[in-house]
C-alpha cells in the first residue's frame, strides 16, 4: 500500500519580499521536484525516513497530518519518505513543494467524503478551498474538524477515492497556511500556489487581464490584512529557446529570518515602504513584458529588481558574485526567494555558457525550462491505505 505525489520547486522572476506586502510578483515552476511517499507505518508511530516524526522539526508535515489524516476515525499512522532534487532552504520553494506534495499524497490516500444534493449535484462534505467559506485552512488549532463542512458532513453519502479526490486549490491553500505558520504569520501564497498549479503564476493586487484568474487569497498579518489575486499566466510564443539557469551559493538562509528582517527594517523606517512599492512598479513592467513576449525587457526588469533587493539588504556577497558572473551571457539575473544566501536565477538563451560562468564563480548551476507541471500523483498501489468501512 503506497501513495506517491510530487511537486515542483519554483523560482521568482520578480517581486519577492514586496509580495508579502501585497505587491505584484511572478513565479515559475522549475523542473526540479520533491516526491513524498506514504505507506502504513510498521508500528504505532508516525515515521519520517524511518525515524519517529518530530513535530518541532517538521511543523509543515505535522500540521498537514492533523488537517488531513483521520486518526480519530481509526486511520493508521503513516511512514513518510521524501526524495527529490530541490536544494533545501535555498529560495526554490522546497518547503512549499514538500507541503503541497504531502497534501496531495494524504488526500489521495484518504479520499474525500461527498454529499449528493437533491438536484443530483455532488458537493464536498470535507476539505479546504478558496470557494468554500465554512472550513478554515488557516485555523490555528491542530484539529481535523477544521476541514469538515458542518452541514454537509452530517449528510455525507459517498467517498471519492484516489486521484479524483485531489484538488489543486486545496493543496495550495493548505500549503500556504503551513508556510504562513512557519514564517511567523508572514507569507505570501506565491510558493504554494506555484508548486501546486505549476506553469507561471502571477500575483497581483487586482484581477489581471490576459491571465486566467485562479482565486483570491487573504491573510491577516500583525500589520494588517493582505489580499492577493492569483493567476495562471500563459507564456507567449517565442520563449522556446529561453532557459532559467539557477545558481546555488550553498549558503543556507531561512526564509522566516529574511522576511522578519525586511519587516523590521520597514517598521523602523516606514519611509522605506517606497522601496517595496518600487519593486512593485518594476514587477508590473516585467509582467507587461512577459505578457508581450518581450524577453529582453523581462531580463531588464529582473536586473532592476535585483538592485532594489540589494538595497533592501537581502542579497549577499556570494549571490552578488554569481549574478555578476551570469550577467554578460544572460538577459537578466537576480536572487530568487528570500535571499541572504540560497539561489540566484538568470534568464538566458545560452544556458550552457551561463551555467559555466556560474560554476567558475563558485556556484552550483542547474538549468530549467520555463513553466513546468504542478503537483501530480506518481504512484497509487494497492489502495486504499485505509477505508472508513474497514
Ligand atoms: O525563500 P523562499 O523560496 O521560501 O521564497 C520566499 C519568498 C518571499 O517573498 C521572500 C516570502 C513569501 O512568503 O513570499
């Protein structure tokens, strides 16, 4: 009995940090992925890589199991394995990819209770989605009841199993909720949505034209409520010979510390909000260029974005060195993610030359095409892992 699901990492073309304050941003799903495998534990304990699951060390997995796994109904503890090629704590969304893949695996293994309304339409009796208001992915209590829809759950009629139970919006909203909890309540939905939906994801403070609107996300933060409109952005023709080259400094920098550093800087000098707004203006220019397929202008916006990020204090000498090395052979280059270490990304038509330049400057380079597939189920063997009737 085994279920496996995988999700891609992401890199950010424009707008990290500013997006936490509600400014626009664009992220791209990369080729590198994380796979989560689950099967019944050999004993009465939840296990990760064979060891007892430590809730403090793995808060994402711990919250997800409470949200999604019906232990109280008798479902057995699980054994979890994680594999993949996304470097950890490096600005590539490894924790969001892990959360989204884990969410998919748990939901597929568990199934979903449904209710059939009098008109024959089937509705969820449980679960999390931007289109239902009576369950709360962001609830602070670790109780799976948060996911039960009170009126529907009492009338549950049947269960849907395996892939038909999977829902991308659910993976994204739960992924965002656990990211926000891990980042002290400050996280944009960018990582989780890009890992769930794949492709190119655009976040904005308004519903955009020329992009498919996915949903609205809202989050209450210590300094006010944020609202983001998320979109799937179709990359126009002409991007076929374009590559992202990612350069890893090998320096680990936790996202939460970087996000807190920016919040503190702005708390101390509120006029620095101007810098966040300027990143938003640059991102808007980059988004327009992306919609028009003008990749030279996309690259220029990335480079301008980097200048602002450096000013904000989230770059570092190692990142600057890799960005300098990549610049001559690329259309634009910048850090990706929270910064302070981790990765940079270059947009280039010469992936091999750009990679070599990054490696010569001391980084580890890898290449990704634009816009890869989002979360997907890899394996379903001898299901169900557990059934409410068994
Ligand atoms: O470092 P990563 O891959 O977790 O990306 C963080 C992106 C930020 O904008 C800095 C934070 C966020 O929640 O959007």
